[in-house]
C-alpha cells in the first residue's frame, strides 16, 4: 500500500529549490562555516605557539591575548562562585567547596599570568 504524503514529489533540482528556501538549511550552513573557521583559528594558533610557523611577533601577541582571556575567564568564574556563596550560606547549604574552588581558580589565573609574562616579556 503506497504511503501518501502532503508534499508533492519533486525532481532532484526541485529539492535544491526547497532547501534554499528553508531557514534550517541556512542555519546549518552558517553553523558549519563557523565551526570550520573556529577550527582553522585553533589550528593556526597552535601552529604559531608550537613554533611551526615562524612569526614571533604574532606568536607573542597571540600568547598574550590567550593568556589575558584565560586569566579573565578564571577570575570571572571565581567571582561567580563567590557571589553565589553568600546566598547559599543564607540558605543553610555548605559553601566551603565553592570558596576552595574559587581560590583554586584564582591561583590558576595567577600561574597563567606568571607564565605568560615570563614567556612574552622576559625572553
């Protein structure tokens, strides 16, 4: 027994026309292009930092930018943990683990900052 569908059957070129008019198609294309660009940027950054590409000015700037981003992210995470600790303490839940993790994040940010400074500015 044949299955009836609401959409009329179209040829192969009709499929292309249907795809081009769909918003999901363009969202998928955009997501894949963005994923490719991010992947290429990560590979390029890795090649610069590992010395496969010999442009020391770009490598130092990239390392400095990544270090600032990593330190900022860790400090922001620490602040978020500590800001939620006060409300958790009022609710009667433990805050020791949050404070310990916030201190650990701050120490990691300091270590990354020291490493970036010693690598970029002292070499």
